[in-house]
C-alpha cells in the first residue's frame, strides 16, 4: 500500500491545541455558572441537584456509547461538527425558560442598579433621620413596588418647594419626609389591590409590568379555584423544574459525545504517526482557555446592570459567550486532525479494564477513592457559587476563583513526578483528600466576597496531585495498550457515577439543612476516608505489572551514573521480577 500522504505533526498539534483552548473556554463561560443560573430561575438546591445529577448520568452512559458508534461507522468528524452546532442551540434554549417570578432573578443584585424596573424589596420602609444632619440619608429598601414615574414626581415636587434659602440638609429632610408619606400611601393602595386580586381572582392591570408569564396566570387561576397558595407555588416550581430538566438533558445529549470522540481521534492520529509524547500535555491548553474565559466573562457580567431589559437577566451573557466561542470551535473543528482507523478492535477494552481493576486490590481501593472524590467534588462545585453569592460575591470573584484553581494546577504539574517520588502514590492521594477537606471546611466559614480566593490554590493538590497519583496507579495495573481505558474507567467512576450521586446527595443536604452543613459534612467524609485509605492501602500487597512498551520508550537519562551494567539492563530485571511474581 502506498503512503504518499504527508503528515504534518506540528500543524496537527497546533490545531488540536487551538480546538482544546476554544472548546474549554466556551464551556467555562457557562457550565460553572449553570447552577447559579438555575438559582436565579427560582429552583431550590434539591431540584438543582437532581438536574445536575441527571446531567452527569447522561454523560456517563452516552459519551462512550456515541464514541463507539462514531468510530464503528467512521463518522467522527460528522459527529463532532454536529455536536458543536447543536450544542449552541441547546445552550441558548435555557434562556427561553422564564423564571418562577421576577423577584428571583433580581434578588441578589444591587438595588441601586435597577430601581426603574419595579422590584420588590425585603427590608422595612424606615428612614433614619438621625443621620440627616451630616448630609447622610439612609433609606432602607421599601416593601412595595414604586414605579420610577411616581418616585421621580415625589422627589421633584418636594425639592422644588424646599425654597431657595434652605440648605441641602433641609431639602433632603423635606424630600425624605414627604417621600415616606407618599410611599405609605402607595403601599396601602397596592396592598388593597393585591388583596382584592387574591379574593376575586381578577387580573388588575398594573402599569409597571404589562406582560404576565404563563406561570403567573396559572398561579392566579389556581387561587381562584380554591387551591392553597403553597400548593400553587409548588406546582409552578415543578413546571419550571421539568422544563429546565428537559433543556439540560437535551444539551448534555448533544454535547456529551464531543470530548470522547475528539480525544480518541487525536490519540489515534498521534499514535499512527508515532508522536504520542505531546498527547499528555494537551490538557494544559484547555485549562488556559477555561481560566481566561471564566475570569473574562465574570468581569464582563459583573459590570453589567442586573437586567439587560425587563425580561433578560445579565446571566444570559454567559450563554451568549458560550455560543460565540463554540462557534469559533466549530470553525476549528473542520480542520481537526482525526485518524481513520480501519481496524476494528476485537475485544471490549472497557470490560477488560474493569477486569484489571477488580483483580488488583490497590486499584480497586483507588477506584473507590475516585468515586468518593467525585461525589464530594460535585457537591463543592454545584453550590460554591451559591455560598459566595450569599456573602456578596459578584461573578468576577467567581470567575477569578476558577482561574486561580486552573493556574495552580498548571504550575504544579511541572513538579508532578518529583511530588510522586517524594510523597509516594498513597501519600499523594491522602494529601489531596486532606487538602480538599480543608477547602470544604474553609468554604463553610466564608466571611467576605473575596475570601474564597486564597484557598483556591490548594486545588493544585486536591484535584491535580490527587489525579496524578490515581493515573499512576492506572499505569501500574495496566497491560500494554490499556492505560487510557483504565484511566477512563477511573474518570467514569469519579466524574460520572460519583458526581451524579454526589449532586443528588448534596442537593438534599443543602435543601434540608444549609450550605455550611453540606461543606462540613463533606470535610468529615474526606478526613475519615483519607485515614481509612492509608490504613487499608498499607495492608494490600503491591502487584505492579511490567509494561514493556513503557520500558522500551524510557529515556536513558533517567538512569543514574552510579548504576552498574547489570542494573542498567532493565529488560533482564523486568523479566526476572515478572518471573518471581508469577512463581508459586
């Protein structure tokens, strides 16, 4: 067979890095902020946990299945481009779902940024007159809605009648006093209107908001038919929940095949041209893209008004940014290097990987650890921004926390081999879990908008170093050609099954108790399991398989000058060790 085609490896690596950068940048614009958007829509923690758990379960089942069919029918590029194109529309589909009520979209925004939209407030309508002498007037949020027209008339009328000879303090005092009486009059009138509306079920027109959502009309209809208000509210929330669940599930079904297929296509391409050395560092470009986009979109959103118009919250910018970056990824995907492997595999590598893990005690323990870490990690990620928001954090601090996390992992990755040799695999896993426990405990005591930022650097150990140790265990247990399959089983147990169950459990705990209890419980679980892991791991004999393909690719520079010729003959030693391990 003639091989006239020229393989430009450098160009292929450049395109794959650009694709990885843009795709991870697009995901980082929306996915980390998804639970925050669900909160703005009016969903509770438990319902949010169910949605996120469903998302993880779909990815767990559909990603490998779609990857298999794409390879079997030789349609990888078609599936990649279709997935990118459809995921753009599926992501924007969430913006068509209206919130449970208008107040939920603006509850955590700055009151002064949207006074013209007629928003309900929570505090008492009290005016602190004791501070007016120092030209400072503290007006707490009103309990009722004031249209901007009425409020402007109040201020203009009474400031004009203050008189030219009065001081600024007198003018402010007169305006505040008159405004207080006017506000009470408006509050009484609107309270009477709401009571009449609840009793008669009639829709009294309101100039401040002429449009009514479908769920608002259903709430009034339910009240008119004698249903309890709490039952009607639950019905509205359940309608919202099912709409969001279907939208998120569709989004995940369309986007789940992408990463799996791209990863397979790139690895097989590099393996075909014998250039797999650069494959292990591809993730760095994805992390760089995610860090830059998360921080950038967070800064952009935090500088916008709470509502872009009457019905669009500023959180929609996350999904618009996602659509733009995924469109650029789509253009790059048309040139993405993908090797067409004509040879069909005869064995199921997933089943073989499961067999390898189950036959090794240390690998089984590490797999269980990956599951626990994934469950706890999903609970942390799902509700961390909720906790930050309650402390007054804006989207900028949230994006900055993601950027610090990813940059810390990138920097520490250059010392991964040294850390594993110094601390050992078991010690690194335990260290990572203890660092994650410290993070969870710290999250439960946040005190300011920026207080989360210093602790994020620990993610280099709680996520980065921990997974380096788990991947090293995968290499120890693997036979030649099975390393990636074993690693994928670990990732499926952690980021799929563990994350799904952790989302469900985390949502229930956060809804039943609070976020502080959730994080402290997660810290306790991690500490207990890290101690148990060290104890059990020390009692399991180490059974390291000899991977001859890795030994052949080893660099002679790894050998020290003090080694004898007999010690340098690695093949002899490897065969001798394997013979001893297999002897009775």
